[in-house]
C-alpha cells in the first residue's frame, strides 16, 4: 500500500520542494579563473535541489535501488539516508584557455552543465 | 583562489578531478591575459566562435572532429640573410610529450601568405625545414573557415611520421619562405614583417579525458605518505 504523499514543508507546494533542476550562472571571474580562461565569460553549471519523495515518479528516472533505499529508510533503519537529488544528465562546454607554456588551447570539457536531475 | 590555498595542491585532483585537470593546465605564474593578443588570439577566437555558441556550448554541427585544439607559438626564430628576392625565416616549435589521453588527429601550420611592407609586399609559403622525406605535405582541411588573410599547410603525416617518433625533446622546424613581388628597395622592413606572428602551429587532438586510467593518481600522491591514506580513501569512495 502506498500512503498519501505528504508535502515536505508546510505551506510549500510539492512542486517547489521536489527534486528538480535549478538554473545557476557564474562568471569565470567569480571563480578567479579569468586570468587564464579567455572564453566563455559566463558559465551555467545549474544544480539539483529538492526532496526525494517516497513515491519516485517516472519523471525522475530513478533506479530501482532508490526505491529500495527509501523503503529501508522508512521501514528498517532511519539512519540509512533517503536517496539524494543529483544531476542525471550533463552537457559539455567549450573553453578557450591559456596554457602554462603560453599556448592557446580550445578544449571541450564533458559533464560541465547539469541538464536534468534524479533521485538516487 | 582561497579555497585552493586551503587544500594542499596534491589533494585537489582526488577531491575535484576537474579542478585537478584544470590546475594542470593553468599557468603557474598566472600571466595576465593581455599577454595573449594579436593574431594567435584572433585565430583561436574565430575557431572558438565557429565551434561553440555564445553560452560556451559546443555546436551540434562541430566544424572539426577534434575536442581539443592547441595553438603553439614558435619558441625560436632565425632570419636568414636575404638572397635575391627571397626572405627566409626558420621557426622552432617545441612539441609537448603526448599525454596518453591526447590522440593527435591533425596538425597544420597557419601562416599569412601575403605580408604587406611599406612600399611592397611579400608572397610567402611554409615548409618543414630540410624536408627531404617522401612524405606528402598539404591536403586535409581545417574544417573551419580560416580567418581572412590566413592559409594553412597540413603537416599531419609529416609530424606523425618524422617528428613524433623522435626521442627526447621534439622540435618541429618550419621555414617561412617569402618572395618580394616588386623590384623596389625594401630596406630592413622585411625583418619586422617576418618577426610578427606570421606563422604558428595548430594541433588538433581527440582528448579522452573521461577514460583516463586511475593509475595516474598514485604518481600524483606517491611522494606524500598522507596522500597514501587519501589514495585508500579514494579507492573506498569509488
């Protein structure tokens, strides 16, 4: 039996508290790397945040293990943490930077932008 | 920068692989960015613009197959005495040791085929210095639309067969050979024209960073007994 799904924080809608992707943008200046990163200036890594509900709906693309971990936390041992809200898919970014040798390097770094989130 | 100070450099690669990789490539003495200006910067900015959008995301249709492109400036240059209408300069390009994860897919010398002087101009071409081998030069395509007034000489085969197999320090020697078109007196202006960034080496790699074998980690930590603990920690985390 699956019980009623409770909202985590009173007064907040389920949508707001549930695990989801949050846009976030930084500049390489803020990271202190503007001295050697020429492009891009702005970078949007985004991040995942929110509660992992007991009933993991298919949109979250959670592995079965996450469902079991939820049940263990609820039925067997509270000290076992519930699944965490983490990135599911990523996107690369292209960076133009200066190397120690003074060469100029164009490089594609994988997994630099969180594109979607999951509970696991 | 402060966060980096708080963590011993040897630990960073373990804790933040990306930071570790970027730190390897960061200039130790963090030169001012304006050190990189002029033709090389314009060339790479044009390459960047064609291959990535304004958010820094690689375009769906990449203009070339490589995911890493390095522009190498000459480490040394020697102008030979003029001979008739010919003005020749030799450039030395040091080649870094190939890291396991860098697979060279294309190498080319980008150069300016036409150099303007005050009352004349030179027509130039490039070739490996003392090139005697039967390896065909040229061919290949940069993939991206070269900036205006630039040309490329593909040296992929030459570097893969002649330079990369060399032991020890590998240096590519290139000759920039320029011929004056008019019969006017040009004085020493040609020296300055050749001394500016007239040619540089562009290396295209496919970098398989993700699949770097773990064995590189011990080298990073081996000198530090505490690091050895960290190594076991790293393993447990994995």
